[in-house]
C-alpha cells in the first residue's frame, strides 16, 4: 500500500482555520465605535491655466529672422513655428562675416531654454572676401503651450580686436498638446463621512491574513519550481503582446475603469521599451524617459514621436483627471500594438526541416 505525503501548506491551512474558529468563540461581540474624519481646512486653490488645446491657436509660418552688426550678419530659419509635443524642429543659423572677424564657438545646448538640443553640425565656407558659417541644429520639447526659443548670442571680435555680441531672437513657438483640455483639475472628491470600524477580533484576522499569505507564497513557489524547467524566456515583443491581449480581455474599458486601463497600458509600453532597447529607467519621469529613449540609436524619429504622443496622453489621464471616451481608449490599445510591431527587429533565425543538410 503506497503512503501519501500531506503538503506543508495543506497542514498550515487546516491549522489556520482551526485557530480562527477558536478565536471567534472566545472573542466577545466586538463593539463598533464610529470614527469621525476631521476636516482639514484647505487654502483656496490658485488659478490654474488649462492645458492648451489639440487645435493650434494660429497657423504655422516659416521662421526667417535677420540681424546684423559690426560687419556680421546672422539669419535664423526654420520650416514652422507651431509643432506638436515631442516633434523635432530643424533650424539653420547662417552667420556671414568679414574674413578678419573672429567668431566665438556657439554653445547651443545652454541656449535653448525649454527646448532640448537633439543634434547639430557646423559647416564653414567662403563667399569672396567673406566667411560663411552655417549651423544646422534640431530642437525638441516635451512641454506644451506658448513657449519661446531664447535669444541666441553670437560673440565675435572685429578686425580691430574689439569684442561684440550679435543677438538674434527670441522666437515664440507654440507647442500643441496631444490631449484636450476638457477636464477640471480642481474637481476633487470631498472627504467622506464617519466610518464604523470594527475593533474586536482584529488581531486574529491580521494573524490569519499573514498566515494565508505565507501559505499562498509557499504554494506558488512550489508550482513555479515544478514548471521552471519547461518555461521559455519570452522576447520583449512576445511579452508585450501577451500583456496587451490580457489587458484587452479584462474589459476595463467596458466597465469604465479608464484610469486603471491607462496605468496598465502605459506601464506595459514603458517596460517593453526598457526590455527591447535595454534602457534601465524605472524611476524616471516621462520627460527623462523620453529623452533617454530619444538618444537610443535604434529608435528612429517616427517611433520617438509615437512614443511621446502616447506617454504624454497617458500622463494626462493618470495625473490630470482626463477621462477619454471608450473609442480613444481602444485606439490607444491599437497604437500600442502598432508600436510594438513596428519596433520589433526582424528575426533571421530559420528552422530547418528534419534531416536537411546545413
């Protein structure tokens, strides 16, 4: 006759329910005393400027700023002055000076204010007796609203050795938000009234809860150890698609749990980027995370723009009480699928038929 071994977690479960039943017999009927939540006076909220609309307040126009002094002429051009959040805006700064003029190298990274310098290059040439210096640079920002590219200071020395500074700018630029402003940031739920707290027998329930967690952990650990040998490590895109499909099946959109849906969705997409491109940034803000992702050579401009649009929209839901309609939520899920598909590298591994020569 074969003996059967009773698992440790099964014995602990039996002991747990026996102790709880005994505790309930010995414990008197608990008294319920209402605990009243004290109202904390709140200072009047300062007026807040709502975020800009998704619709630009003015049409974009070509940038063409010109200025000159002491034999030096500077021209700043750009294709437009209305952009979306995270969109790259290319500039060209052309400086024409007499041959005897000495220009001081520009430090654009410290001169762009709310804008981040993405890339830049400098080319010098001659036009007769004059020297032409052309600086191409690309700027972007993850802020929104009516911003300003600060004045660029061009320092130089004239032929007689005198120091001069030529200023060009500032340049107003409108950065369009990626979500609407149809929400009230001051619409908070008030403090609820008194809540009756059961103060009898709570210690036994705490002990029971701890034991239940220990038992559950032991059971899960046992199951995982048995299945560990058969598990295959998922690639980043397989993991992301699995999580997105699970999120779609849970029906959070249909139940109106929009905030929980966007937290799960943006967290999945962010972790996918960390796994796929080896970016370790678990505690970074959205702006810091996007800046690090933008510097990765495998993430091109279109993917960077898509990621900026998505995470900025998710932040408006998570932190600004924005509640998009169900269709927008479904579009967000579809966009996440598209982003994973478009950024998955093409696999070159091929499975050969059995017995085929290599």
